[in-house]
C-alpha cells in the first residue's frame, strides 16, 4: 500500500481488514500487530465475533467495526448498536432506520456512514445509482445520529484490474462532489480489494478493504 501510494503520488490509505468468515483468533492476531479496523459482512457473525473478542488477548484494544455487507432494514437495530461504521447505506429507508436506532443509544457517538454506489450499474449488485447519491447524502446529513463520511464502491470484477480504473475514477469524481458540498467531514472513499488495491489507490482511495492478502483464501463453512 505504501509503495502503491508513493508511486501514484497519493496519501497512504487506511487499511480495513476484511475479517468476514475469520475466527476471533485471526482477528486477535492482527489486532495484536496493531490493526484496529475490521470489516464484517453479516450482522449476526459480527455480534458473535465481537462478544468472543472480549475474552482474547486483544480485548483491551479499541477495535473499530465496519459493516461492509448488504444490510436489511430489519437488522438495522443490531447494526446501529454494534458497528462504528456502516459502509453499505444505499437507500433512504435504511438511513432512517439506522438513525432511529442509533439515536436510541445516546452513549454512542454518531454512526459513521458511507453511501454504497453501484458505480457500474450492475443488476446483481446492491448500491444506489450515482445520480441518486446526492439526495441520499442529504438525507444522511440531516440525521443527527449519523455522520456522512463518504462513498463505497465495488466495481465490476474484470479479470484485469486495469479495466476497473474507469469505475474508480468515476467514484472519485462522485466523492469529490460530496466533499465539496459537505466539507472535510466527507473524507472516506472506500474502494479497492486484494486484487485491485493498487489501481484503487492510484485513483484516490482513502480506504482499501483487504481480506485474502491478509488472511489467505477464505474457507467457507457449511451454509455460509
């Protein structure tokens, strides 16, 4: 990441360790090495992992939990209680639900939110259309219990990461527009994974989501 940022003349982005399907031991090992931000796909898996982490050697470390999987509105209460960030807000109804449930927990800081944008307009992907992002941003920014932080994208997984560059570039333009409107609080462009993070960094990612390169290939349990 440092080399890619240096070569592109960009700041080094934050690393989000994608810990979905990994056990608490794997998370604890990375936490003990200084990694603090972890990404989970499923609310229930994260609930169990969060509880299990309390008994590990890394329990005293302040970990930051990000939801990076699709969130149904009926899971918003659990997500609002557990996560520090939700990177997959893609509709006003979900933003409203998260805001309501976060506001019911006044001891928690406002929930950091990224707008998930379906940057390549793929029928199989979640995320709002790019044209819908400004209205969704306004809805999020109006909620006192939410904090609009930026944009998250997952481009079409072309075999050649270079073919993903236009999508990353479009995401950066959208992010820049929101940052110009809402100021320094909009500071996070989450894009790039293990196979394309170099291209994403070159196009302006401020956070990359890395799983395989950190943990190795995922082994799916039955039913996962």
